C-alpha cells in the first residue's frame, strides 16, 4: 500500500542539495570520474528521499521520463548540430569562413567583432547552439590564430550567441518564456531590451578593450598567416563555400523549423565535401555520423577542426539525458518547489522577487540540467508573487530569461554548458569568467529590481493605492 505523499522537509531538501554538490565535486574534481556517472548516482540519492516521502519507483521513473521528454528537443538539436559541424568542416565551409575572417578582421577589434557576429547570427537564426556550431567555431579558429587566450574568445562567442537566444523572436526559449509567463512575444522582447541593451554595450566595450590589452600594436600575424596557408593548402577555399551557411541562416530567419533546417544544412555540407573538397560520395555522406579527420599541419587548427558528426555528440547527449532525469526527479518529488516556496515567503518587494526568480532559474539549470527546466522553475513557481505584488508579468518574463536562459552555459552539466564546452573545445569553468554579457544581464536585472527602475505595475496596483487613500480620508 502506497504511503501518503508529502512535500520534502527543509532538512531533506538540504540533504539532497548538499549531497548533489558533494558528489559532483568528488566525482569530477577529486577522483576525475565522468560527470555522467556523477549525475546517474544522484538519481538514486533523490530516489531514497522520494521513497521516504511516499513516492513509488514507478512514479519516480515517470518523473525521470517526463524530465527527459521536456528536454528532448535540445537532444535532437544536438544531434543535428553535430552532423552539421562535421560536414561543414569537411565541406570547407567553416575553414573558408576562418580564412576570410583572418584576412579582413583586425586583431585588435576581433573580440568585439566575434561578439557582434555571433549576436547577429543568433538573432537571425534564434539558436545559440547553431550559432556556436557554425560562426562560433570559425571565430575560435580566427581568435586562436591571432594568439588570443582561447577561453576569452569562447567568452565572446558564447556571449554573442546568447544575445539572440534571449532576444530573437525565432528562439524557442524566448517563445517558451513569453508563453509560460502569459506575455505577448513582442512585449516580452521589448521588456528585455531595457536590460539587454545596456548589457550589450558594456560587454562590447569590455571585449574591445580586451583586444587592445592582449594584442599590442598591429599584432603578430605570423600565426594567422600560417593558418591561412595551411587552410588553403588542405581545403578548396572559395567564396561559394559559404553558400550553405547563407542558405541555412536565411531559412531559419524565415521561421522554418530549426531541426530539419540544420539537418538540411548538414546534408549540403556533405554535397560540398563531395563536389569541392574531393571527398568520395559515400565517405562524404558518412561524415554526417562519424565526422571527418583533418590533418592540416597546424596543431591547434587540427585540434579545433577534428570534431563534428553525430558520434561526436554522444557523450554530450548521455550527459544531458542524465541531467534531465535529475531535474525530472527533483520536480516530481517537490524538491524544487520547496526551495522556491521558501524564497517566495521572503520576497515581499520587487527587488527580492526579481532575485528569487533569477535564483529559481539558476537552480533549474544547476539541478535540472537544461534551459527548458530553468524557464519552468523561474516562471511557474514565482509567478504568483508578481500577481500578489501587482507587478506586470513583463517583468516576470524578463527576469525568467535572466535567471534561466543566460545562466545555462555557466553550469558544466547543463545542455548549454556541455554543448559549448564540447563544440568550442574549452571547458566550462575556463570560459565562465568571460561570459560578460550573461553576467551583466543578471546584474542589471537585480539592480533594476532593487532600485525599482523599469519595474512596471498593473492597473490593479494603482486602484489598490487609490482605495487605500480613500480609506485614510474617510
């Protein structure tokens, strides 16, 4: 007979959170065991608490499956982008972008250029993953050729990619956040602009200054020149190599579904590998799954370009599935809800409410492993506080993106963190200090909350204030 289910107590929640953090530290840092096994171990830890508070194995399994289902679109995008990366390298698309980038972008302004280019790409396509897997890889190659710190280049690339993921009307997270918050999509984007605008300008300025700090004068172009020479020797580099990239960006900009468009772009890469790079037909097609092998003679270029193919993403996919399972379990047995209810009891003004939403979103990424989970935890669990304080839901949707979307690449085991680290070849902990746009979005959102700037209230708030005045006069 099943026991009566209840919400976990605060000590039980604390036990899970502390144990989760300790397991991640011991497995990954202390013993260098795979992060996948760390996440799988936490399944059983959470299940012990679930059994204690009355949940059956079957119910908790359904929680795992629901968590995985909610993040399944991200998994399919990972598979698609993996195939695209492999064929776009083998087809000469990414090498051509790197080659022409090296020839036209000045080293001192490169970080700013990478930030802006990735921002434009992500706004036009609505996908941070697709932008990092295409323009991002090219920017990494250019930045390394200029001798810039690779983690700093990754910071500029990811910062730019998340500008569009947060702002583009084509972004699934933008649409999802507006929908969950019950806010018109365009109004949601307008609300975010008051935060993202200043964050974009400040981050851009920081990347510009950094370029002049790390590169003296005109910069040493010898490495860039050797890279261009190696690329032109190994690949057929021509302007028409970039056609698949233009086609894919145009199709995504026309609001065509991202997964089939990315897969179509991957197929174009195979065609280009066969037509222009001398790859045999069957081998060019097989690169979709296995990726290609590059031997340009320049070590860091080979390290950067020897990636891609569906198999390249398998470890990432397993990690994300386990992380989604953790999130599904925590949501099922009520751990995330208890955390957020405790914060809600404390949040009695706009500043505290903003902070609780951002923390709830980060918890969704930290313990749920995906942007989709973080958007749900940030919006659905804190929305009642906005209504209680008569704060317009545009503020809720804006803060949800600040706590959910932009913090995703900061967590090493989230879908965004794992994808960016694998795709760009830089560990999450290495690039996190340089996610200046992402940190600025969070900081500015909190400042607005506690200073009451750009915090809009509903009409009910005004009516309530008028009624109070009338009561005092009487």
